[in-house]
């Protein structure tokens, strides 16, 4: 990863990569092959990065102690993406072939289950305590509910902003919140500071998902490693589209396209053009920027300087990212 935001934890994240590869290993060769493919497909490692940064701020920091938790968080994320790609029928992610594209959906679902179980095995003997397990189980419940809500809303052209925010909170913001909070708890941060870091994680998580949704409208397949307009194609109505449905003079045409389960590539292109003609993307960017400004404001004053700067860089990275 070339972005300097995680320079402070660079060596920690290198150790994490080894731990991830170990964790996805299995006596059964195919399972190891799939897990290794998924770990090598990379990713920004934002979740473990946030967790380790938080732990590094606390009085009880020990890399050995935080790594299993950081690896668990990344593996839960990996498993959820494997399942998500099956649900979406996605062929590529992060520029690499998805597990379902290479090995078929059945094998992909089962290998997601395997990784998910390995994620929990990693921390089973760490003695982190019931609170950590409770929060992790809440995380997975919310991820699943978020995905179910999203599924129930597809092809509905809902203009309900609250429902949109609830969905992205469950899908993404809760996850980044928990990464910060649990890193802080295990690192021994003062409870009030751990809470503040959790709120920071939540705010950057909201911004992260909004930016992801914007990129799906703006970017080409080469840039994001997956087809552009994919959300529209799947009937998922995101913030720029909700805005366009409310303000565009072509709102009726947009609604007809996004509610059509049989929309063509040409329809998707037209829907993207309609959204891009409105202030939908600017509207969404403004929301993301507000979340990021708030996130930076609530960072606790007690954080070590290098950790605070890293957290600020993560917020800036989310605001600037184009992939
Ligand atoms: C990606 O978002 C997907 C998620 C953040 C959540 C997926 C969750 C599940 C499938 C349920 C939980 C399952 C387990 C095993 C923990 P996106 O679809 O907006 O992003 P994308 O465009 O990158 O696919
Ligand atoms: Mg998806």
C-alpha cells in the first residue's frame, strides 16, 4: 500500500499479511488455494489498520495481543465480500477474479463460511473477554441485516434517505466503528477516548460507503476493478440516485430504468447520464465531507501525535480516493 496513512503501522500490517495467509490455510488444498487467492487479491486493510492504530494509542499496547483481533476483523470482511460477490454475481473485485467467478458459487459460499469460521478460531484462545465477542457478533448480525435490507429494497426506486443511511450504517459504518472501538479496548485506552474513537470510526464509515456509492456512478471499470453503474444494474439505489430521483427533470425516466429488472447496458448508461446531469454526486460528496470533518473534530486530544495524524490521513484518503 503506497498511501502514507498507515505508515505508522506499516510493519504491523506486514505481520498481519502473514497471519492472514496462515489463518486461511487448511489441510484441504483447494480451500488453501482459494483463501490465498483472496488474501493476495489485497485490499486497503483499512479495518485492521484502524484497529491497530487504536491499540497503539493505549497504555497496554502489544502487537502480539492485537494482531489476532486485527486479523479476525479483516477475515470477517473478506468472508462477507466473498458472499456479497456471490449475491451480486460479480466477476471481479479489486481487479482480481472473484471466488465465484473462478470456482463457482457453491464453492465460493463454502469457502466464505470456512474463512468466517477461521476468523473466530483466531481469537478463541486469546482471552479477549465476552465484550469483544458480543461486539463482533453484533457486527456480523448488522452486516447480514444490512445486506437483507438492501436486498428487500432493490428495484424499488425508494427516495427514503433514512433507509439509505440505516443500510450503509449497518453495512459499513458499524464495521469501521467496531474496528476503532475494539482496538482501543484491547489497547487499554481510557473508556471515554475509546467511545470517541468509535464515533470517529462510525463517521468515516458513513463517508466511506457514500464515496463508494459515488465512485460507482463516476468511475470506469478499469478504475474501480468492477463494472461501473453496477449498483444501478443491481437495482441498488444509492445517495446520488436518490437525489436525482428527487430533483431531475428526467426523474420519471430514471425511475423506469432503476425499477426494471431487465434493464440493458444502454439503460444503465442512460441512468448514469441522468444522475451525472444533476447535483446528485455533489450532494452526496457534501454529505461525505460533513462526516469526514466531524470525524476529524471528534478525535480525542489524548491520542499520540503520529496516531492522530494517521487517523486524519485516513479521513482525507476517504475524501480524496478515486478507487
Ligand atoms: C460490500 O458492499 C458488502 C458488504 C459491506 C456486506 C456484505 C455482507 C454479507 C454478505 C453478509 C455477512 C456475511 C458474513 C460471512 C459475515 P457493497 O456491495 O456496497 O460493495 P461492492 O460494490 O464492493 O460489492
Ligand atoms: Mg456488492
